[in-house]
C-alpha cells in the first residue's frame, strides 16, 4: 500500500497519495555496459592504494572513528544543535498530520534548490480549492529526521484541470556584495590612445 500524507487546513484533514516525478519518468535514461573480447560483461571492482589488491563490489564501506582512531558505533553518536543543546527528532511527515498554517512567496520557493517533486494524486476538489492560488509551506521529513526540508504545496493547471503538487528542497544561502565603495574610472586606455605613435597619413 502506498504511503499517504495527511494535511490539516481550515479545520479539515486531507489525505493524499504522493507520486514522485523523477527525471527517468520525464526523459528516460541510458545505461553503459562494458564487455570483454569474449563478450562477457565486465564487473566494476575497486583496488587498494597500491593498485595490486582487487576489492570486489561490497568490499568497501563507510565507518566512523574517534580522534584516537578507534571504531565508533553509530548508536553512540548524538546529534546536537548549533548552540550545543540536544537536537529534537522530528517524526516522518507520513506518520503525522501536517498543519498548513504558513504561506510562502514565489521567491521563497525559488530560493530553494528543489531535490524532489511529487504529484499529489487524487487530492480532491475541496483540497485543491482550499489551497487556491497560495503556496503553503511546512517542514517535510521523508523519515524521522533531525533536519527537515522545506516543503511547498501549490496548484497548477494541467490540460485544463487543476492539480496539486509538492516540492521539497534545500534553502540556498546567498552572499551579496554591497556597493560600499565607488568605482574609479580608469582613463589609462584613453591616455594610451592620445600618446599613440601611429602615423596619421592625412597630415602629410
């Protein structure tokens, strides 16, 4: 059974089924296969730093060590916030009712790098009408997480029918350079033109 998202808006709950739209569904995909001279498909393997030891697929993993080089189990790790306090775990958006109390602007949406895009299948006319032309935002977590992503709900007209979509992404942090100092015009180029040694034959 597909997972559903439940939203609360204007005192009513709406359950919808998100269908992820990915690049493969939109544009298709290509695959590259390598074969040896006998027609056998090649298998990707890794080697050690010396290049003399072959490590088959699945032979390399990621791990964590302490500052003394000892192995650290993931269960012993603790997530903290920037101020040093313990970070709060947020439940998956699929296991809770997501209250839609905040609206966003188009600029808020465009200021994010969108990482996932969902069509909210069979949202229903009532829910689509409640969203209207607004963009609603909420904290989205695919699974229980310490760091939710911004989610944006908005409608769009497809073949004459309004549909509901969900965008999730990562906020971009823009750094702006101010005009604190006035620019100085550089007239060196015009001076070089005046001091040119080129001969003007019209003067002869």
